[in-house]
C-alpha cells in the first residue's frame, strides 16, 4: 500500500492579470521521492514551490501537510536582510538552534567552505548560493524544495551537492536548468505546462521523448477539432435558413465546439534566437603566448598558451575564484597579462555577456533596454519593431512596459541575450549565459551558437551544455595551472584521468608537437621563410581590397549606373575572399610548422 503524501495540493489556481499560471493543479509528494519540476520560464515553477512551502499564493485550492512534517526551501534569490553573519543566517534554518555556534551549523559550513563570520552583504554569487543551501540542508527536513540550486555554483560544489542529495533520506523537488543534474538525481518528473501539472514516473532522461509524444497527440486532436469546426461551419452557412428550428441543437453544438477550441491553449511558442554576424574575422582569432597573471602573492594563471581559430567554441571551467573571468579578459584584450603576450586576429568585433547582468537597469522596461525611446532597433542589420523582437524571445506584450525587476530570472537572462545578440559580432564572450534558462531556450541558444560563423568563448558550469557545444575546454585548477583539453566536459574528465596521475600541462596541450630527443634543429627553408614573411603583407592588402569592394557594392545605385562594373566587382570580391582564405591557411600552416621545428 502506497504511503500517504507528506505534502499535497488539490485544485490550486493562480492568475496573474489575465494570464492563467496554475489551473487546478493536483500533486502529492511521498516520503523519499526524488522529483524534478520542469517547465518554461514564467510557467509558474517558483510560484508552485512557494505554495508547496506554505505561502498563501493562489486564487483557490487547498494544501495539505502531514502533521510534524518539516519543509525547507532554497529560493532563487535569498534574502539576507537582518542577519549579521553567515552563521546567523544558516542557524535560522534550525527550529531548535543553539545559535550561530551550533555544531550542526559549523559542520555544514565546513562542508561548503563558508566563513561563518562573514557579512552576508559581502558574499559573491557562489558564496550566497552555498549559504542559502546550507540553511536549507542544516535541519535535514522531510521535504526539500530547491529552486535552481546549481546557479552560481562551480563544478566541484555541484558534484558535492549531487552526492549529498543521492544520500538524502527525505524527499526533494528540484527546479533546475541543468539537465545532467536532473538526470543524475530525479526519479520522477513533474511537468508544469500551460497551468497544469503532468507526472512522469520515470527519470528525467525519459522526459523529452514523453513530452514530445504528448504535444504531438495534442496537435493531432487540435487538427481534428479544427476540421470538425470547418465542416460544421460550412453546413451552418448552407442550412441555417431552411432548417432553422430542426437544427438548433446542431448549431448549439457548433457553438460549443468553437468555445472548446478557444479554451484549448496550444503549446507555448519557442523563442527565436539568432546571432548577428559581423564581417568575417581572420582565420586565427586569438593567440596567447606564455601569459601569466598574479594578484599580490596569488598566482591566477601561469605560463598559459593557446591558439583560438575562427569558429572555435572554447569552454572555460574551474572552481569559483580559480580565475576563469580573469583569463577570459586577458584573451579578449581587456586585461594585460603580467608576462607573455596576447595577439587578436584581424577584424574582431566582440560582444560580451557578463554573468552579473549589469547591462539591465531594474527600473527600466524591456522596451527601454532594447530601444530607449524609439519604436525600432537594428537587429542583425535590419530595422525591427521592438514588440516583434521581444515576441521572438517569448515576452508577452504587456511585459514590454513593465520594469525589469518584475521579470523572472530566466526572463531577465532572455532579455540580456536579446540585447547582446542583436548587435553584429564575430566573437561572442559568454560568462555563465545558461543561468535560469529553461531547457528549450538552452537548446535554441546551443543551436544558435553552433551555427554562429564567429568564435565563442564560454564560461559555464553546465556539463551538458558544454558537451553539446564546445570544441575544446580550458580547465583552471586554482593554483595557476590552466590546461586545454580537446572536446567538452566529458572529454575533459576522460583525458584528465585520476588527478594524482594527471599529465603535465605540456603533455596535455592539444597543439604541442612531440619532442624528438637529440634530433638536430630543422629549419623551414628559404622559400617557406620568405613566404612566412610576405604573407602578412599579402593578407593585409587583400583585406583592404575586400573592404573597398564591399563599400562599392553597398551603393544601391551602382547596378543601375554601371551593371558591368557591378558584375566585375562582385566576381573580384568572391575571388579576393577565396585568396585571403588560402593565404591565411598557408600562413597558419607555416607558422605552426615553424613553432614545431623550434620546440
């Protein structure tokens, strides 16, 4: 016989203006259950967690909790107001706390590496998340409600949390964008979609196929209903005068069909994410040679080298504070290394998306963020109305004029992406772009970045996103060591091997040539050395010629004035672009050969 639920909701309804968020939600949480709660940004997941926790939110329905059952919540944005220290905040999670000196508080803070005496107002994003987690976990509640627990956490802490929850005795509900996290931990899925909750009693790995089947069946039923309405409407037009009385019942039935169709909410649309491409950059986007950075006595990066080519997708991983953002800034020329050099390729046009969302003023509206006081903005080289562009990112019309502070975390991140990706670029720098995004938006972002014609530098702790996207991974180890591995996160784990037996950075660099002991130093030869010297000048001349041709062809009246000149310039532009591609490739091959011979 199944155990009675610790928590249960029945008939929960909630509306925000004219939008239905929860429409008669029914669910129960039994002892020891491992549940993931999934749904679109703005679907109401955080609201549903608050109702489960006992907050009086809703327009109807009931909440039941077993007497004596304990519930703890991790909110997306914890409020530290009124707590003088981290230890005081964590201790508040205990009903029988002995204060900030309680041994349970000290033990958990040691696990998550927190300074209990620190002022919560001074915490970094990762420290604030670990503090809120410690408070939720400290009392070992019967039910844990965790809203985006992996946000701002580094990979070692995410793996620690996974181990903690795998051994957890109570029940939990997880809201997370991290597919790998959900797949590793959940045994059943709650899908909040268009106001209702469906349950899948299998792991998260089965969710996407199951959800797709449901949506396809719904689409088939809607199509059948549309066809029936069409036939009945045709009949009504032909028959209403001749058989008014006899067929009133059928007409009433047609009215009911139309009402049913109006009430039948179709699947929420998918966001449209496209990246505006600028003029193509050079084949070699970034070259870093033996760069190092120190802050006081602390070594951030020591003697790191890399070559990043056009269309490379590079992931940067490592513990919080290891120096990922510092290395990122050095690679794009925003911070000078103490030693070594960074050379940026030709025609680089970067766009940077930072993890703090400093580009978003909370008191401004999405409309103002994108277009100030204008009605149109330039998107991927063409004028577009603000509302049309916001709809591409799944914003409702009424949200365009609401302050940014009223948006959910995922909606704010979508707005930041919309602002950044409207600009043309050939180098995208993304520092934790996946926080708060739902799975569908993550898929679209990954597809857009995969199709992007430029170069991508990405700081992320999302293992699944890294595996789907990046071509190589730079791992920072907090001691100044930065090693580049071919492939994504899973490839990094395999190549790294046991940490004690890890190879040296020199052995693991993907572009390091094997050393031939006692071999005589070889040379390029006269012809190759001359080509290596002359090719940069050739490339520079071609770049100037291509720019002149593009400017001439941008004249809309050229074809009408001189069709022959237009045709010849078009042919020459294609030839020049092919020539510069060949010249850049030849230069790269010679430069790589020169470095291998000299090593």
